[in-house]
């Protein structure tokens, strides 16, 4: 971990003070998900649902009085410019999810550098705001590619939220710090939230686990991180996760099929409850970079 970690970032308020968590949205369509395995050459043939679904999430956040960070594919931004402008106009943070949902650990340094530069350029041109944050598709920064932080720094990013410190068959770095830290490259990394139980890091940040497990499990896990660890939590959701009517694509592997489609009809109601049960804000305001003022 010495090539990844420099120093922990102190983000908790004084003892007894309220903790605000970071609400994040990974703006991609259902056919971008790695689990479905849709070839990129077939993306334009799929009916797009990301605009409608993201507008629905924006409506939920507006009703709850919550601002969040939208890690957005440049592929989506190029095709749905009005959506990006609404995200920015509503006061949310616009951040990068790459261009075409390519895993960071499946790219060379040069390819990742080009992906980071192009996605940032497109998002800033469409959104009209500076883009400082990045989330690697499928949390694909880990022990195999710590050099990605050097590339992020070279590309002008300030932070990443790309490491999930859990053991998983498609991503994860369980030995990574559970909470915010500054890398040797000077990039601030905000790992996805976990709960420490039975000597293991258990996922508690949204996604498939939020849909699979009873809502009370997620609520209790987030409360535990706030109360016992005195740390903000980072939660994420995809627009397609509130869309039970999305096309059912033929997915050969049962595990991938289950992960993608389980409990899609319950996500919106659970998200509405989550917004009411905890305090939330944009990631760049929950973790203002040291020495730099958070964007407003």
C-alpha cells in the first residue's frame, strides 16, 4: 500500500457534531453495466433510458433538498446535453466516470490518460463547470494499478472515489484504507463505505447490496459508520437501478443476471427513505480538498 497511500484525511466533525454523508450517482445506462456484457458496437441499437431515469433521481433529490455528485459518462453527456445542464443548474457536482465505461485496470497508462482527458473536456464543455473528480467504472483502481493515481494527477484531477475496500470477484481492494486518504501522487481518494464486522469489511455503499438486502441493513450500517467510526459515508446509485421496466437482455451467467435485475422495483422507495433518514451533500463539500475551497 505504500505506493498508494500517503496520509489519512481527517473529515469527521468534532465529537458530537452532525455528520453529513456524500450522495453520488453513477450516470450510465443499463446497457453500460459490466454485468450485462453488451458489446460497445451494439450500444446505439439499445433504447436509451438514462435521461428519464436520471431526471427521476434529480426529482427525488430536489424533493428531499439534497445535492449530490454525478459521476457521468462522457458518452451520456454527448447525447443528453440538456440532462447535464440540469444537473449543473440544480447545484449538483459534475464529475467524470470516464468516456465509455472502460475499466481503469484494463487500460494502459496512455489509454487511461486519453480517457481521462477526453471525458473531462467533454463534461466541462457541456456542463460549463470545472470537473475535478473521477470514479473508475466498476471501482477498477486497486492493487494492480496504483499508477492510475499518477495519471489522474497528470490529467488535472483533484480526487477519486474509485476504491472499494472489500473482497469481491470483479473488483475490490480489502487491504486499502476504509476512509479518505491522500495518495502519494497528491490525489485524494474517497473509498466506498464499508462496515467492519467479524474481522472483515462488509459493503455498505449502495448498488446491488442495497437492492438485495433489507433496507434496515443499509440504514443501520450507515448509522454505525457515522456513530462509531465518526466518518461520513459515501453512497452510490445508478439511474437504471430505479427502472424495473428496462429491457431484459439475455445474460448467460446467472450471477450476473441476478446482480443486475434483483429488486429493481424496490430501489426508488428505498432511496427516498435513505434521503430522509440521513444527512447528505455533494462529495466535494463533504470532503473539501485541503488547501482548496469546495466548489459551490
